[in-house]
C-alpha cells in the first residue's frame, strides 16, 4: 500500500496521561504534514489544538475514557463541552458492565444520546474487545449497527489489549453495511496497518505509525 493511502486512514493519537501541550503540538504538526485523517487527543487540549490547527485537520477526542463507566449524563456533558471547544470527531467508551449484564438497550440509548450531543460530528464507539467474549463482541456489532454512530472501534489501548486481526475480521462479518470499523491499540508495524485495512478497517488509531512510515522511506 502507498504511504499516503495508509496515512489518510490514521487517527494520529496522543492520549498518555502525562501528555503536554508540546506533545500535542508535535502530533498536530505531524498530522498536518502527513495528511492524517485526524489527531486524537485528550479533551483538555481540544480548544488549544482547534485554535492551532485552524480547521486544517480534524480534531478527535475521547469521551468516557478509558473505563466507560461514567453516567450517560456525564458522557453527554463531556461531548457537548468537547464540541463547544472545537472537536470534529468523538470516540466514546461504552459501559462494559452493561454489556456483561446484558443491558444492550441501555448501551444503545447511551450511544444515541452521545451522538445527539455530537451535533452532526462523527462518533466512534469503543467496545474494548479485550474485555469481551466473542458473543458479546457480536452483540456490540449489532448494537452499534443499530445506533446512529458511524464507527465501531476495537480498543482504548488502556485495558491490557488492543486491536487484533481476528476482532476486525469478526466486526467486518457482523456489522451492518454503513457501519465503519476503527482498529486501535497495539498496531506494531506498517505490515499490521496494511493488514487491518485489508481486513476492513476504515480508520487506524495509533501513536507510532507516522514515525514507522517515515523510517520506512
């Protein structure tokens, strides 16, 4: 695959707890120069990044991150705040406990409540595959497909596991047409990125792929 094609599918990510403005500014500069799909950053930096980028690159941020067990009202408030400060895309974490309890309708309602707060912006739903059984993953493919969200996303990268080829294959088999897939967490090589895209991922969440592609040149 061409380098530019891969980069156009990358959400260039910096979500480490100790991330500074210098770190965020660096990935904004890298995202701009490499024409990534977006930069994915902590909510506290959205306003600064949006002002810095001036609409030249999409700003993505995370909601209910990384555990997903905040109340729906809190996630909605977080989303409204992020949008007000300039976020273009939202990646939200579902309530994993609700999945385990079989409360799929509550998960669906929460996704749609956050989507309404997005005011037309793209919503990606993180289901944290490393914490789910195969049956639960398939159920979440159905829930996200029935929701108003645009994407199902594998992972936060903070729960002990990230995207796997098997999970992206499973998603591609079970999501409905129109629901896109984001693979995130643990993309270790350019070959991994290419494989995820071949399997059906539309976006890749990664902090290291830009540097890896530069080294490949």
